């Protein structure tokens, strides 16, 4: 078996002799070189760009999660516009605060889930980067 088209044509011509004619594959080879290889290069660039975008998005989500944590701490100590020293208003604050904290916890969980999903997507992209196209035509 030949490794390249050139080797294959040489081997086939030895068998066919001087009368033999092999169809010209220049158009196929040119298409592969000019179109397919450029598309592979574009794919590699897009994959690399996507890796960078995923890393950026992970970072922004981590920053958002930290901001939510800080905001939650603010909500935990804020009197929410009422007088925390007043017994009745303090009870009202204590009823309202968990509602706000629960909502913020959902934001944090959503951000954490998205970070996990992006990390998984990043692993898939790494596997794609291991795919090497055959340039042997």
C-alpha cells in the first residue's frame, strides 16, 4: 500500500506499463490544500477562541458569585430600612431577610452550576484540540 498519491501512481504505473494512464488528481489535491486545510485552520482558531471565551466567562461567573456572597453579607447585617433595635421591626426583618438570602443563594447556585458546565465544556474542547488533521495529501 502506498503512503501518498504520488507513490500510488508510481506503483500503479509500474503495473500498467507505458500505455497506462492515471486520471489527474490535481483538482482534488488543490481543493484539499486550498479549502479543506484552510477550513481546518479556521476550525482550530475558532476552537482556541472558544476556549478563551469559556475561560473568560468562567472568570466572570466566579467574580459574580463572589459579588453575590458580599451582597448576601450586606443583606444579612442590613436592617432593610427598618429599626433593628425595635422588637417588632426586628421580627419583621427576621422574616424578610431569609427570603432575600434564599433568592441570592439561587443566584450563587446558578453561577456555580454554570461554572461547572463550562469546565466540562472546556474539557471537551481540550479533547477537540487533540484531534489532528491528516495533511498527507
